[in-house]
C-alpha cells in the first residue's frame, strides 16, 4: 500500500477538495483520500497494483484538476531533496506565476469595475433626484460601452468561472466556480437579450435596466478576493519554506587528503566534512576534530549557541558560529534530523483536525443546495412577485436574487477555516522546537486537563552530574575536584563520567595517576604527586576505618544523591554529591501548567524518597513512584476513567506504552534524536517548558479555527436569506449581487488573515 501526498493544480475552493476526495474514493484501489484546500494537496493511500498516480490524475483532469507528478529527476531524490524541490522550485514558482497572472487580470478589470460603479451610482442618484440624470448622449454611449466591457470581463477575467459552468453542464460536478459562472452568465445573457431585442421586448418587460454592471463588478471583486486569498495563503507556508532554506546546498568534504566542495546530495556515510565559521552543517554527524559554538535554534528553538567538542553530535541545517571543525557524516539525505522535521511538518500541515469534519460535510452538499435555493428564489419571485409587483419588476428582482445567492453562497471561507489555522499553528510550533504529528493531536491538546510526567529525562536531565561539594580539607574545591576527576578518569562508571565532565567544563587539569586500582563495590585508589588517594562509597571508609557523619550522607541519599568520597588513609578530604539534576526550566514549567488549570502528576520507576524530593522541589503534589511500565498505563487509565483528558510527557523510549495510552503522547527529544515519531508531539531539546507553549499553541489555534468557522457560517447564514429577498416584504431589503460579490471575496480573505494572526502571537 502506497501513501503519497500530491500537490493539486486547479483546486480553488472547498467544494473542489470535496469533489476530488469523492472521485478518488470511488476509484478501485484507493483506500483513503484526503484533499486539503488550505495547502492545495491531496493525501492518497492506494494499491499500486490496481491504480497509479497517473491514473488518478486522469480521473480528475476532465473536472479541471490535475496531480503534480514528480519528474524522473525527482524520483531519484531523497525525501528531503524532493521536499525541497517540490516546496521551492516547482510548487512555489508555479504558484507565484499563477498569482502574477491573477494580479494582471485584476488590474485590467478594476478600472472597468470602477467605471461600472460610477455609472450605476449616477443612475441611482438620478432616480432619487439627488443628482441630475445621465444626459441622453452619455446614456446611449454607456448603453453600448458596458456590453463590450462585460464581454471582456466575463470571457477573459471570468474564464475559470465559465469553465466551472461548462463542467457542471457536462459532468454534473458543481463547485464555487460553477456558482459564479452561472450567476454572472445569467446576468450577462439576460442583459444581452434585452440589448439585442430591445424593441420587441419593450412591450412585455422593462428594457431600460440591464445587469452588465453586475457581471463586471462581481467578477472583478471575486477575482480580487481570490488574488488576495492566494497571496495570504502563500504566507501560511512560510515555516516549511524557512525549514527548506536551512538545508546547505554544498559540503566541504575531505577526499584523498584534499578539500573538495560537493553537492550535499553526494555526501555519503563516513565522509569527513570540514565546517568553517558561519557555515551551515550539511548533514548529521559526529565531531572528530576541533570544537565550536553552534546555533541550534533550528532544532531546539533556543537562541543561545551550544558548545560542541570532539565526540558531540551535530545536525544538518544548524549554523557554526565560530571555530572550524571536522565531523564524520552519520546520517545523510532523508535520514537527517532536518529531513525528518520537514517531513513531519508537511504531514501535519496536510492532515485534518476532527473539527474540520463539520465544515467538510457542509461543503460537500453546499453547492447543490445553493443551486436549488437560487432556482427556488427565482421561481418564487416570478410566481408571487408577478402577482404583487407585475412580471417585469418580479423578473428583475428575481434575477438579482438568483445571481446574489449564487455569488454570496461560496463555501471558500468555510473550507479555509480549519486548514489555514492548522498550517500556521503547526509551522509556528516547528519554529519553537515543537513538532506536531497531526492536526488531530493539536486539536486534542487544548482539552488536556492532566499532564503526567516521567521524572528521568523529563523533569530531570536524565544523566548524573556533580551537584554539590562538601570540603573538609585545607585544599580548594577546585583542587579536590581535580584530584577526584584524575582518579575517576580511569573508571568507566557513569558517576565517574559525571565528575570528569564537571572538571573538564571548569577547565581543571587532570593529573597523572600511578598505581591505579579499582576496588569492586567500594571505589578506587591511586597515587597522585606521590600521595595515595581513595575515592568511593561508605564501605571504602569503613575498610579504611575512617569515621564519618552517617546522618549527613543518609540525608543526601534520601534526596536521590549519590555521595563520592575523596579521602587519604587518614581522613576525608571532601564529599562530592552526584545526582540526576532537575532541569532549570522544570519548576517554572510546572507552575505555568498549574496556572493554566492543568493538574501535574509524576510517574517514575525511581524510589519513593528520590521521587518525593524531586516532586517537592518542582511543585508537583501527586507522585507515583517505583512504577513499572504496566503501573504507568494503569494510572493513565484510572485518570481517563475519571473523565480526565491526559497528556503524557516522557523520553519516548521506556515510556512508549504510557505515551500510546495517553490521549496525547509527548516525547522529550534531544536536539539530534530522530525518534520524533514515537509520540503525537515531540519537544526538541527535551525542554519541558515547550510543553506549556505547545498547550498554549493548541488553545490559540483552536480559538482561531472556531473564530474562522463562526465568521464563515455567519456570512452565509445572513447573506443567503438577504440575497434571496426574504426581508424584502418586511423591510424592502434586497442584496445587490455587487455587494454579495464583495462580501464573498472578503470572507475568504478575512479567514486567512485571522489565521495568520497566530504567527504573530507570543506563546
């Protein structure tokens, strides 16, 4: 089974998306089809033995749509390369050309529309005696000029709408273009018949009033609205474009001892790559020579450059700020972190939120219902209106209602309401280091009222580090650390690594050690500067018969700290405490979650004393300690049984079962960890403060979607009855198709603009 996403040419409205979906779903071999009007794409799951992408494209071509197929060159590209090509070269360039064509047509039509409005206004002012009527010469001039202007507007600027009308007649498929095409064509044909057969028809109906101005102004307003909408929609994809632009185009590779600049596509596993100051890192890898400070904001969202030394990992798209270094390529092409991020963001932006189902259902039946309403309105005016107003007046009002309904009842705003907000929300999240797997997860997150967090790697850093020192000698703290690190440097124990890392970070020198010996279960010893030193636990002190404060060590141990004691044969020099330290951002993150009304629960496999101490430190009042993976799942099920919406934040590996059980799984990923598909949301850099931002982003996006849907519905709920003339008998109100066109055009623009507001809001 193949799962592919294709860009679609010719998708101009929500009903277009609905037509494409229905057509594909009826095709043998297609299991799933999801068309997204927001980014003009369709996601299809299909059996390649039964149907090919080319067959799928042919299915929709008669209806005015086509799939953008990858070229032979693209077929050989990696996922990230293809994403870059499709995202920047093909799709973006074609879209810009299309927008330029729209712009030119709008610019040619606006003077005609302004002129028509001027003539219309003069006629209305003359009828109400507010201004002198149009002189006979000018009246005749306008009478012959307006048909020419309307012909150009309808057949050149309005060509897509005429094609929509034609496809409706031929294939029975109606979309927004169909509504506009029928409405403006009817106004044009009626006016043309009146103009051509003025004398014989004058005995039956008023031939003084034509609707050329309606054809001109409505098409111009709608073309202007579509142009502004297309420009606005282009901005919703900024996040993907920025991610794509982060990819380096070339790499400086060492081949046979020489530096060679090669395209990034040609970099292979194991290649040695030099990165100079201000250079972009082309692929993922490990530093083998040199050191530098690297701007990893692309990956983590954090602005401060990170120090990198030999053995540290680097990620594609990050920027070297200072020194030069050499690294070995470990992940290339679609394997890189950047490629994974791009693929994940594109997938999420193209997915549908459950809230969109309502809009989709309405859009799928909207156009046929509107067509029926328009004809019913025309028929009602002709039957009832003739009785009260006379045939001529009734026909005139009936046509105004018919065209008005078709023009105002456009489902574009409805179709744009959800996807534009999702595209902007997911993109904003990616820039902040919050990767969202799909729109359904983003929607679910705003309802979360309990956040369950793992301790190790989520609240704490997940690796031991030196947290305190108690000095009992005349030596300085740095001297104590230097001696201890020199001994521990000979050991492979994780605690030894924590001490040595601390010493290196403080740039303390490691001293030569002679007669080194590891004493299993107790510690180690060695001679430094002709003096014998011991490093280890309380058992070692007991062997040496050195007295120590048991209460002090017990208290620290209860807090989850591990003591490392440095001593000579005679006395204790110092006690260094090593622990899995609390992340600096954890305390504020828990506080902010609680301010949002969210309960925080800690689930950990660690012992009760350590868990309680850490929980108290960060302000969590409910702790489940010594929990197995099964215990963690049971706790989440218990919360869900009490009608709680639960988000689980863990490291994405040992917490996988609990992440799957939670309503929303949130993986804490380090900057170069590519296991970003283990949960619905991934927080890059393992920063728990991003969890607060993710929830705020979800709430913000859902608020935007609801506002969009509200306005999209209001436009139609108010507009259709007004256009139909429902208020005419009571208030004498009848909506001109000109104003209907203006309202319809700007309903779509307002929805896209409202979605774009999310980009500027602070999380």
